[in-house]
């Protein structure tokens, strides 16, 4: 069973590692607000990754049908949210906290926003669905216990990536001052907004091809 858990860790790390909108958000928040806010953003992504890993393992067929029906609307929501976050980030005030932000409201907000953005991305689920389908846990004897181990491993692998990203970003934060943050905010806003536009354009293409 250990090899199954290790495969789950690898899958969770590999799926989390590509730097998408939440990765950009995590880096930007870590540089501007400190390590705790960056970690909270990463843990929000971990929670969403874990939820999708569990759904992929334990509700394979039902969730697949559900996303096939509602996936395009999730993609629309994702595009709109990312576009709004990108605009907000682009125009955010370039102020760097002298001390790491540790108030509960900011940390909970960082967690919740990263969780929502990751959960609204149906591609995360399909990535885990591919992993579980490749491992064939749903059809194998003892598949439930193995699916649980993969989900637990995926959570750990995803957490390792996000903790590493937040700590690495924090270690470089002393190089940046408020002047640098103007450009960091603008670049991060443009990147996140472009992810949102891509999701909206792809959604529109799907709607047109389906009509």
C-alpha cells in the first residue's frame, strides 16, 4: 500500500506544481503581505485539490456526469472570477507590510479565495480523474482503500508544493519594496486576467460549437 500512497503524493505535487492563477496569487500575496497570507492561499488550493481528489476516487462516475453537464458553467464562473481578481490585483495599492500580516480575517479571506478559484476550475478534477482512471482503483478489489490512500497522498503532495512556494517567495521578499510591488501587482494582475480571458474565450468557443 505504501507505493500507492507515494503515487498519490507524486500526483498531487505534479497537478499542483504548474504555476497557474492561484500560484501567481500566492507569490504576490507572500511578497506583499507576508508568509502567512501566502501559506493560507496555498492551503486553500490544497483543500480544493483534496476535495477533487476525494471526488475523483469515491464518486468517479457520478461526478464525471455532473461536470459534463455543469462544467461549462463552472468554467464561465472561473473566467469571470479570475478576470475580477486580475483587475483588482492590477490596481491594488502597492504597499508592502513591514510586518507579516497575521490577522484572522485576512488569512481566512486568502484561504477562501484560493479555495474558490481552485474549486471553480474543473480541469483540476479531470486531472485527478485521469490519475484514478489510470490506476484503475474504481474497478480493482480494495479500490476504496487504495483511493483513500491516493487522496491522502495527493493532499500531502499538493501541500508540499504550496508550502515550498510560499516559503521560497517569502525568502525573496526582502529584495522587494513598494516600488517593485507596483510592477508585481501589474504583472500578476495581467497574468491572472489572461487566465480569466482564456477561460472565457474557451467557454464561448464551446458554446458556439455546441449550438
